[in-house]
């Protein structure tokens, strides 16, 4: 499906004009990209936990920390083999 087809479909289904849909899509896309960059910055240590929690929430930061710890433990186990 092309972007134009998707845009027309959304306009028909929601009753919103194409400009409104594009503005919303841009906002949602920017929000998603921002969150991804904040996650990466937290993983790399470029921002503090508190800064990450402010954007991502406590639950997502805890998930990232858990995954990082699990990966570190797996690496250590692998090196011990």
C-alpha cells in the first residue's frame, strides 16, 4: 500500500482531512523516534536513569536494565565455558 493510498484510506475511515492525518502521523513518528533515541542514549550511558524514566517511564527503564543485566550474565557464562 502506498503512502497516498494509506492517507486516503485513513481520511475516508476517520472523516479527518489529509492535513490533520499527516500532522498526527508526523507527531506520532517523532514521538516514536524520540523514545528510541532516549532508549539508546540510556543504554549507552549518555543520559541518566532519571532522565530516561522521565521520558520512557519506570517500567520501560526497568525492562532495559533487566535485559542489560541478563545479557551481561550470558556473556560471562559464555566466557567461562
